[in-house]
């Protein structure tokens, strides 16, 4: 364990260099016994080679372990059986992870990343919070980067839905960044979530750290959902990494005149799945997860006793309107009127009441469908 931590703490040894060392020597222990010539053959930075030859950070690694034990932090390494399986599958995964909180419970559930602009609009924050809440309340772990804006809203939404959320950070687990999220960090831990970092204690929020953090966000998740991203947003880096890691990339559409929508709309043009609600995200999960979360298709008339339940709740006119609706097809008021033989006034009034009660969803062009979350 100490040798893994010492290698991770060595300046100039990131995941790629560490992967080279492990491939060449079989483990970190052998790297500290290697000759200068052997280390130079890997084209490592000269400073890194000097540190490895001297074993500069082996004592610091012992202190790191002691500090972790004293503060309730778990440290796991790439050869640990508990290392996250999805993350292990990416190219050059981090060799050491620092975990705070109920991370095992978080990773027992399917994980979806929600990321986006730090300078989020009200629309973006509302959407991220809604998706975080809707996914979290259905047993999905919401992953994000604890940054300002969309990340913060996604974590807050998951907590509001009594769900689990995993914050991947670009600092040491003992550093609160941004500072205003100290309270949110505590809420995440208290709410059964977790904080994860590949960086040693005391690591400050250096700019170069965050691409590494983004690799973990995408690598540990089944899918990455972008909610607002400017043309040069760091979230686009996360999307690119997700594609390289063979993860699904999804995006929430935005106002075409807003700079915060450039990145998400561009991704949709390039083939990313357009996301409007939580069902769009869940439907892309592996089938063993999706079928447990999504209810069976409803035809409007019969589904495990639904018809009897509706008769008890709805009037005859309401049943007629509901019978013309479905979860996977939008209908106009005129189409519903024809099918139900009711007037426009009655149908419109019933649809308004259904929408107020969360039974139906309205779509552009005054078209309606059943809100699957109400079933």
C-alpha cells in the first residue's frame, strides 16, 4: 500500500506514467528498486527519476496512511478488489483513490454523471437540479464535480430526492473547493454520499488537476449528461473523455442564442442523445438496471390493475381523455377530442387539471402525453 501511495505522490507521475511503470516493472515496489537506466528507458521526467531512486515519498506515504486512518478516509489502490470496476476499464486509471463517505453504497448503484457550466443560468441550474432529484430518487447515484453552477445543482437535486451523490474533486479530500461548498460537502457525506479524489492530502485546486478529475467523472459513470456548456467549457472535455471511454454522452438542449447552450447544442448535432427528462437517461442504462427503474409500457387502458384504479379516481370524461393518451406518443387536443368524442372545452379543462396534478406532460404545439413518473 505505501509503495502505491508513494508512487502516486511522486511529482511528474500521473496515471499515464504510472501505467508505464506498472507495465514495465509489474508493481510500484519494483519501480523503487529499479536502476536509473531502467527508469530513463521509460522517458520519465528527470525529477521523477531522482525521487524514485531516493524513495523520497515513501516516508510521506506512511504518514498519509496514518492521517487517513485518523480522519476516516479510505485509500484504495488499483490492485484492490474494491477498486471501482467501471473506472478500472478506462485507459490509464488512477492508481490511488481517496474516499470519504459511503462510497461503496454509491457504487453499488448505477452511476450517471451530470456536468456543465460553472456560470450556469437559472434554466441550467433548474434542469440540473430536476435531473439530479429525479434520478437520485430512483436509486441512481448522481456523479458530478462539486464545482459551482451545474455541478452544485446536480448534487443538491440528488440530495433533495433523498438519493446518493458522488463528488469527484480536483483537490485533496481535506480541501474545500470552492470554499462556499463546504456545507454542501458535509451534506453529501451526511446524506449517504461520498467524496472521491486521486490527489494526496493537501493538494490545492491547481488548474492541471481538473482534467484528471474529469476522467474519473466520466470513467466511473455509465453515461455523462451535459447541462449547459460554452464553446470552451471544461465540460466538453468531460464529454470527449466519455466518448473515448465508450460511455454514452447526452445533452440537454438550450436556447440557440445563449452562449451557455453552444456546447450542448453542438453535441446534439454531433449525435449526443437529446435529454428532456429522467426517463431519457435511464432508458440508455444496461437493461438489467433500466427494466428495474422504468415501469412497463402503459397503453392507457390496462396495466396491472391500472384500469380499476383509474375508475376509482377519474370521472367518465376523465377516463375517456386518459384513454387517448400514452407515455410514448404525444397527441394534440384535436386528436384527443376525436378519440374521446368530447368537446374542445371539456378536453382542454381536463388536460389542464391533469397537468396540474402531474398526470400528463405538455409539449410544444399543445401536445400531451402521460407523465410516466405519475404511474
